[in-house]
């Protein structure tokens, strides 16, 4: 998973490499949260079934990107950043859908303000592979790609990337009532939002127990990463993410509200 251009140097998407293989603590079938509120079914919206990015309405942006043998669609529903998506693929298939806040690469997270996201989702997965659900984004100066993963599919992401190489264990942080394991992966000569062959670090906060709804205090992760020595730059985006590799599945974000204070 990791950066890949989609539509020139300002776009990005997923590419195989950051996917989690089972780690020492790394199994799980994703979030099961019986306390999640009952949501009204999503209706209407605009569907996209090819690589694209643009406005999701009400100040939100969306992006859909996939490659390899398979296909997928994403529907932006026009209620906050709520979206639903479906995908189907096999080996070498990588799919990424996201919606949230776009930035112009001039502000640090301190200048943006305190960001939190209220979310609720349901998902399906067939065929194993990898499914990531959470927060995703990029900064520049320095170039960084980041994930805050609160849910996943049949394989819990951990300390081994999908190409079999290790991630570096950085430490832990506590946010929203749970411990997250923090990992770093340096990518060399890989696609990014700034070009097709870049070197940059990926950061991961991976929740120890998966959940399908709740509040993600995004800025707490940024602050903790910096305290752990993981520098961030000026922001390109902060979005809710559904990323999948080597499988088929669906997701519906029925709550997807960003709050910036």
C-alpha cells in the first residue's frame, strides 16, 4: 500500500508494499462493535468507477485509485465525508478510496488546528488479502505518508510489510482509550504525491483492538509521533481511508465527520 500518483504529481493512491502481514500480535478479523449506533442507510450521491479525485461537497474532497487485475467503484454521498465503496481483484490488485480534508501544502498540523474524526462503518471482505480502514494522508517538506488504522480485515497489519520486509518499531501511544503500536517504513524510489520515484517515510499507528466506530483524535497521533522522533511537514490531506489488496470487499462509512478546532 503506500503512495502512487493518480492524475499527475498532486494525486496519490495505494501501492503494494505497506500492507500488514500477521505479526506477533497480529491476527484479528476486524472490528466488531455492538455499541455502534444504528445508522440510516446511505442513499444518493455520485459514483466513480475509474481513477479520479475532486470535490465531495461541503468542503470535503475524495480520491479513488486502483491498479492491477480487478475493478472498483466509490460513491460519495454528499453528507460530510460519507462514502461507500466496493472492489474485486486478485493478485497484484491494489485499491484505495478516501474522503476528507485537502490542504495546499503550506500548513503544519499546529497551524491547521486540532483535528478529530467521528466515524462509523461496516465492511465485508472475501479472499483474504489485506484491508485497511482509518485515517490516511501526506505531508511535504518533509515528504511523509501516514496511516492511523482503527480497523482491518482478516489480517491485522503489524511489523511486516506485504513484500516481506520489516517495518521499524518506534514505540506506542495511547489515544481514545486504546494503545496504538507505532511503526515506520522507509520507502526508496517509490511513487509519491511529488513524483514517480521518491524516497520517504511512512508512519503507522495501529490500534491494538479493531473497532468499526468511534472518534479518532487525529492530532494526538501527530503530536505523539513528533515526540517519538517522527517528523511531519506541511499537509497535503487528511482523509478517511479504505484500502485493500489482493481481495474483494465492500465498505460503507455512514458517519464521516471531521472537526477542526
